């Protein structure tokens, strides 16, 4: 039985967008919302919204709930998008990380 593969799993997105890019492109721009107005709507600082839409910080659980409430959606949508973004970027560092990790086999586990 083969337990590892060198191929990406089926359905893995190539370079998924940061949730802030999606927020900016699908909600803020079409609705004509500024960073300042969006910050007021979400009850967070202008700096937080700016950092999110510029992909400088991740969408936290708290912010995902705020976005979901404000734009009538689900927090899980934003959290899943953030997880996909983070996982893809981590995979880009896989080879470097692999140099620091010992592969566990039945022979060397104990």
C-alpha cells in the first residue's frame, strides 16, 4: 500500500487568493466601500482592514465572524479561504522544511 505521493491532491488550488483580495474585489470595490468605511462597518481599525486587503495579515476567527455578519455570509468561508492560502504557501516551502525533518519509519520510530 502506497502511503505518500509526490503529486498534489486532486482539487488543490494553484496559488489561491488571500481572503483580503477576495473581500476587496468582490465586496469593497463593487459596493464602493473605502478602507475607512469598511473598518467602521466591521468595528475594527482602519489599519486592520488595510492589512487584510493588502494580504499582510491573515483573517482571524474574530474577523471572519465580523465579515460574515456584515456581508451576510459564513465565517467558515473566510477561514477556509485563509487555510487554503496558508497551506499553499507552506507547500511552497516543503523542500526547505523537509531538510529539517526526519522521516519516521517502523525501523527508526522508537
